[in-house]
C-alpha cells in the first residue's frame, strides 16, 4: 500500500500541488464578498488565511515523521508546502494591513510594538522570509545542502510562534488553538533523536 502511494506521489508534479493549494484563496475572498463568512467578513477572512498558513506549516512538519515511521515519501512536496504557507501568510498580513487597518501605518507600528500577539505573529513572518526566498535549487547549490538545512530548521520556531499567535489572538482560552500547539509539539518531539547510551563506566560506579 505504502509503495503504491509512493509511486503515485512520484508522478504528481509539484506545480500541480502548488496550484491546488492556492485555490482556497479566491474561494475564501468570494465567500467574504458574498456574505458567506458571517457578519465580520474581514476578520473571518483574516482568520481563515492564518489557519491555512499554520495548517500548511504543520503539513510540512508531517513529512519527515511520515517517511521515518510509515515509509511514505512526500519529501518532494516539502518546499512546495513551505512556499504555499508563505503565500498564505502574505495574504493574511495583507488583509490586516489593507482591509482591517486600512493602511493606518502609525497605528499598525504601535500595535506591533504594544500587542504581544501581533509582535509574535510579525516575528514568525520575518523568519519565514529567508526560507521562502531560498526555497529553490539555486539557493541549495550556492549555500550547500548542510547550511541550507540548518537555516530551514527555523521552521520549528516559526511553527511554535504561529501556534502562540493563534492562542493569543483569541483573547480567551479555546481548545482549537491548543490542539494546534499540541500537534506541533508532538511533531517536533518525533524529530528528537534518542540520547546515545554512554559507554564505559556506569553511573554510580
């Protein structure tokens, strides 16, 4: 079964995944414009784009554990998911800047500095920029694979910051954001390598 899925995945071009991943953007804007997102469409649209960002980051984090523990190899799609998550966070930020705040730059800078959930969200966005810019083969060749992989481990911090932003933006404790945080912590725990057993003299002599 797994090998069948792996063979099927090898036949799927990454550009097709990217295009399919973008389809929710116009759909959600259409729903917001036609009353399908409730009485506060801008807030709802902003939230949906943020959720898609976090979900795509989580999907990217799932790829290594799926290969390690289930033998499912989706590694070719990891960069695609990363770029998609960046597209969604740019749209998320654009909605906040253009529709929610109406380009009130002074107030926006004040909120970034004074409101911790916005500060955390902006920190995650800034960390995502170099990852998105270097998500290409040319960057891997110029940086070297090891250095490229080290830099892209920033996605772990981005995921945690994104989850914290989601929790704090609710202003009250809700179950859904905590579930996202738990999933992220679980996926990061799966990456932890077991401690090597110390050879030689045992503890306690």
